C-alpha cells in the first residue's frame, strides 16, 4: 500500500491502525477456543423391518382313526380343551369286538391243542425211556408239539392285533391341548388316517411371518420382535426369532420366519389371529458422531478432529446414514477419536482448542 498520496499528518495514523488490526488478528489466532469435545463411538447399524403374519401353536396335529369306520360319537368341539389320554371320538367298534372274540376263541383252542400235544410228547418220551416205545414215535410227538406251540403263538399275536383294533376305534388325545377344528361328525364314514380333529398343544405360541429375502436376514436368528394384534384385543407381546427357512418360496419369493412368543396370554382365541411384527435387522457397524460435528470441505462432508497436540484438524468423512440426532460414518473417523461438536464454526486448521465441558 502506498502512502505518498496521503495528506501530511495522516500517514502515521493509518500505519498505527493497520498495526492494531494485525495484532488483534494475531491475538485471536493464538487464543485457546473452548468447544464441545465428543468421543466418536462405534455402534451397530440396523434397519427397521415390518412383518405381517399369524399366531400358531408350537405343537399342532391333525388326528384320525387308524382304521376307517362309521363315527358314532365326537366328544369335543372346536375350542374345547382336553387332557392327554382323553377319549375325543369313537367309531363303530362292533366288527372289531367280534373279531376280538373270535381271536380269543382261537387262542383258547390252540392252547388246548398245545397242552394235548405236550402231554403226548411227554408220554412218547416216557415210553422210550422204559424201552417200550420207539424213537420215531417220540420224534413225531415232538413235531406235533412244535406245530401246536407255533399255532398258539400265532393265535396270541392275532388276539393282540384285534385288541389294538378295538382300542383304535377310540381316538385318544396325545397331549394336553385345545381343539382348533372339528372335521368329522357322528354318522360320517371316514377312511384310515382321515383327519377328524385338529389339535393344538398348550405348550406355547409362535408367530409365523413371510418376508422378502433381505440382506443379512440370516443374522436375525434370536432377534426380538415386537408384536401387536390386528383384530384381536391383546396386550403388546414380544417374540424371538427361532427359525429362518433356508429356502425361498418359489411362488412369492419370500422367506418363512418363525418367532416364539415369550409372553403370550393363555388365550386360545389368539390362535390363527393376524399379527404385526417389528424388528431391527443389523446391517453393519459405523462410527457415531453428533449432527453438530458435521461440516464440509471442498463440497464434501467433513468433521473437525482434535489432534494429539490439542489443535483442530479438518478431516473428510464418508457418511453411512443419518439418524435422528447423530450421523453414522463409514470412514474418516476411528472409534474413540475426539471430534468437535458445538463451536466448530470458529475453527481453522491448527487452531488450539479446549473442551468446554472440562470445568463442569
């Protein structure tokens, strides 16, 4: 700057003013600036997944008679509870009982024949021992005894089968539970193993969902799921993922998830009800910093980092995601580093800074 054009007496004043401004700026640059120090922390990132499904019993079974026949009685209705071993339904047992009586008569007959054959074999052996019998007679008696014993065993086996057939005319409950569907009525003729009743055990409830094949879905095993009901009045419940199908449904492109309900009320009305589920699915890890730490350099996101010397360092970062009050960084800042939060607008590279909250 040239002062030759200044009027006499003015140059010393201008030079003093310039020197004062330079000294003030230099003093400002040397002053320690108090700002907010925030420790960057590594945390799991997650995405909220919404699910829709139904509530189903952990144990369910369709049961029918081992042998077909005409139903004469169904002792339970849909919604009824039962105990293990309880008779639930019966088919006409007349033919089975007649077969059992015939088998019992056959057993009595074969046992009598077996006793006679045994006595004959004993006599033949005694005669041979006294020297008045022959070996051929003894061997023939033994052969007859062997045939009689085999016939007796066959008759006993047939009797056991008829007894089981009589038992099979009654349908017994395999566990404690509740009837979810009644598919047979008295007078109806059912075939072998045709479903007559649908049963659900009282050992627990699970939520069954179909969801798209999301990234990292396999890591959801054991994740909690918050449940709310659509149409049935019930308090909010919590389930935990217990099964992720390894196969994708070819028709829908969905994956089946099963989640056991941990706090389900003892209410059979929940079975089959529609349910909404929400869970957080982990998608990786990132470094978390506050919104106030975010600035820019050269049009790219950056943050001010506190150096080991206690000065400010502007560093470019990569943003993974924005949350409500934080920014998740996938690069540029390491876990445990100190960044500047509030007060970063007065910083420049190399400026000495201190933690404004250190004296609190």
